[in-house]
C-alpha cells in the first residue's frame, strides 16, 4: 500500500504519511529499502493448538478489503504526448505509395516496400488507438481552448439589487474592491513584519483565538458581528430565496462561523464532525458561489458599460485578476466533490447542467462497500467513490453550470491534493509546469483536512507554494482591468483560506500561521472533556508517562530511548511468566495480547527493526500491521496475535485510519505515541479491550493502557485527557499520571 503519486517532496514527512494507499492503494507495489540487510518483520511462537483450531480463530477478511486487491493502477499512467501524436498523424497523411521513387526495382522489392508501408501505417493506427485509450483513462481530461476576453460577456445577470454605488457594508467591497487605504496600509505593514495582535474569545461554547495584523491593539476591533440567519448576509439576489429555504435560522455554531467566513478572514475550524459537516459544506458553497457571482457580474456589467460608452470613455474599471478561477476547494475524495456539487446546485437551481451525465458516471459510486459496524466518520470519508486522484473545473453562466470546463475558463476548481499536484507538474517532468490558473485564487477551502493529513500533506504544501504567483503567460488577460494589488504582487494578502478539520495538528497550525491575509485569522476549537471519560463500560488502568526531550528535533530519539528502557523490560517480564494467576479466560498465554500503537510510520520502522535485530528482545515474538501491509499479510498477523504466536502486535495509526480493524485478543495497550484522532483512542482502548472481555479472553477490569507523551504532544494530549488536565500533566514535576 505505497503512497500514490511519484513526488517525494522534500525528503518525506516526519509523520510518515503517504498517499491514500493505506486502504489497498493503487498498484500494491512493495516499498523498496535499497540494499539494506534483510531481517524478519515478524517472529512466531510455537503453540500447542492444532491447525484446525487456529484456522477457526482466524479473523474473517472483509469483503471490501478483498475487492481492493484488484484496484487498477491505470490512473497513475501519464497521458499521451500530444506533439508526438500530431507528428504521427502528419506522417500518415503525407504517406502516399504513388509518390515512391520511379527507379526500376525488382517486383519483390516493390512488394516488400508496400508491405513495410502498410505495416507502418497499421502500427501508427494501433499506437494512436492505444494513446486514445490512455487519454480516456483520465476521466477528468479536458480538451477545450481558453475563452477569449470578449466571450466573457456570456452569463450577464441583471440582479435588481446591484447598483453602481458600492455598498460599504458589504465585506466583498471593503476587502477586495475599495478597502480603506489607511487601514489596509496598517494591516499590510503588520503582515510584512509578522506583527499580530491576538485575543482569546469565547462564543456559544466555542473557544476563539483571533489574530489581526497590527502594531497596537488600539487599531483593531476583536468583537465579531452576530448573524442570526441568511438575512444578515450580503448575498446576490438569486441566492437569497434558496438560502432562506435551506437554512432560515443559524444554529449556535453557524452564528460563530458565518461572520468570519463572509468577512473574508482566514479560518481554522477544529470541530468538524459527521453531524455538522453538511452545514459547514452548505456555508462554504454559499460563500464560494456568492463570491463568484459578485466577481463575474461586476466584470460583465463593466464590459457592457465600456461597450456602451465607446473608446472615448474615461471609465477605467479595475475589476479582474490575471485569470478567471477565483475559488479553489481541496477535497479528499470524489464523493466529497459530489457532495459539494450537489450543494452548489441546491443553492443555484440552474436551468441546465452541461456534462452532468459525464460527471455522475465519473464521480458517483452507489455501491455499498462497508458494513454497518464501521464507524460513522469512516463511512463518511470512504463511502461512495473514494478515489483521491481528481480535479475538475466548474463554470457558471446566468442559467447554466458547466462541469469539466477548462481550468482557465472555470470559476471554481475542485481537486484532491494529488490531482492538483499532478495538474501543476514538477520541474522534473517532461511536460511544462503550469500553475498560472492558481494566480488569481481569492478563496481557498480545505475541507476534511484531518482526512487529507492521511494522504500526503506535502502535496498541500506544494499547492500553497504555487498559489497567487505572477503568471508566466498572459492567457488573454486585459492588464488594464487587473486590480492594482494583483499587479503589486499582493494577491496572497487578499486571499482567504478556510480549513475545516476534526482536530488541530502542527501541520494545520503551521498552514494557518503562514496566512498573509490582511483581514486576519481566527482559530476555533471546542473545550475538550477528554475521551478517557468516554470508555464505558470498559474499566482499565490508564498510565500516562511523560518523558523529557530537549527539543522537538530530539523528541523521536528521546521517545525511543524511553520506550526501550522503561517499556520493553516490563514486556519481557510478562513474557517470562508461565501463566497469569487467576487466569484471563480461554487462550490465556504468558505475556501475550500486547498491542503497541505507533502513530508515525518512521517510528514504526524504527521499533520494528529493533524487535527484528535486537538481542534483548529475541525471545519476544511479534507481528506488524502498517498501512503498507496487504490484506493477507494483515490477516495473518491478526490470526497469529489472536492465537498467541505473536505476543506483541505493532499497529500504525494510518493502518487504523484506512482499515479500522477490530482486533481480537488485545489484553493490554501500549501507545508509543498518542493518536491525532481522539476517536482512535476510544476505539482501541475501549473497543479492543471490551471485545476481549466479551470473548472471555480478559477478566473485566484487568486490561491496562500505557501511554508515552512529551510536552510536544500537548495538542493530542488535550483531546485525550481534557483541556483542564493537560496543563498540569505537561508542567508538573511528576512524570506519571494514572487514570482509572
């Protein structure tokens, strides 16, 4: 299950994240470790149980896992080289046997020459057909010329609510069109000097951290406005009715989010879940479509005014960017794109949808792939078409939505990180890099960011590095109409970035911190009670052990040293026992049933190699399940762990993210590190130990949990133990904390 795509970024992520490959991947190729010496990736203990008994206990392989073994790699193949095809076509057309040299030749030579020519043409036809099939394999491929500037009058809207007099209460006007020059200068100075004034706020049960670029606090107003419903928004007339029908009154969370979103401030929301995801999607789609409509209608009305007044007019509007696309939505799967498109259509109610059938065939998968026992958040992310390689442009006219429009003709771009990364290209690629279509993006939406973290976050970083760059080609741009802040290379100071995630991580915090939006940024997260209080009915002793690390760079070494010195001896002591007094039910074995959960793949490799090569643990049998283990390999490891032939099982966070295995035979859990997703802690601790109790492999209350953490795990720790406990656990002199 290797990462998808061929980009290695800057040496790989310290979190060990790759592409989507954890759920079966695309291709199933094994990762190569070069000329490294071979070693065992598992060690077995002999047991007295018969083969038939072991076979009966072997976990059943999920049907969806089996189906993933045959997923094709065709999507990763590069598209055909167009200049080469054109050359071959010209050769076919130019070839004419009648134009052959007139010199006398033997008949056999002539026949041979004709045969060779026929073979040549036939071969080219076969090559062309093969290339055509390759192109058809890319269902998002679009062959469409860029629109000329004069064609942009199409889709003119005659909303009665639009007036030539700017509405100074409209955030679109005050942020993009006519910002206050004095206030803008102060804000830009703060951005450039990285000087922000921050304030913690609380609203409707949510914690807000608002940061505004300014030299002194007196220059800003931290209090956000209150919106009770869509009537408080500055919407285009054609969106008012549908938005009122869908959401006449905002709930408490929406009252917090709408003023920030429609006020064009950057947002990092760390409370996304299955329950509120639809409301969040509706909000972002309404904001995106409203922004596009305001931008396009302004351009079209100015076009009409210029055409009416003629060349002698003194009217010189500045109403455009370098290219047409204004909104970029980065999504994890094609199913997520389907939900966004449906939300947009529900808001716009278009008369026609061009290429909708092609969209449905390429993006919708109605097959039910998962059983009801899979968690709701897992089904939300992976149900439907879970392909993470896509990109599509959407174009709006007055009564029509067009899908699969050419990027430079589109208003909104929907893409996965991998799909957009491949569309941009790299310097190593033979084809020319192209990121000019990102030069005028004014709103970026990163939805389900916690799911994107388990793909390849370097793709996200690469995309943001190429946003709002000066274009390398004109693309038919009328530079006399381009806004001055675009020409001054300040587009990134006006771009809004909205990130929605179930939780906060260092990657998301860094992306948010690097924002240059002159309107400022807001981070929103809940007050955490801690999932350690949500483990009922399981009762297990939970021991949190803090280790010291001099710096974040030294943290992996300090964690490994603490693990080998403090945890391994206890595992060896358990393994040395001949039985556990009192018994723990059928199948009890000395020291067996230890699950070691490892969040980072790099840490997983280090621990696995230690178990494989270190003499100190040569008596300790172990197995391993990572995101790169295929279905059969994982099933074998689960079976041996259940039967006792593996006393220890190494298990990665991304393997759990993509598979959500229900592991049997777990009697104790060692967390080498805390999971980013607090749901995983509950599923592993409460779920696995509860199953062992139900299977009578563990006495109730005899399960145990050992967690390793450092002060750099504060974000993860807060979600597990709660906001009120985390400060004491990080700062107190003691290094061991027990919870029952």
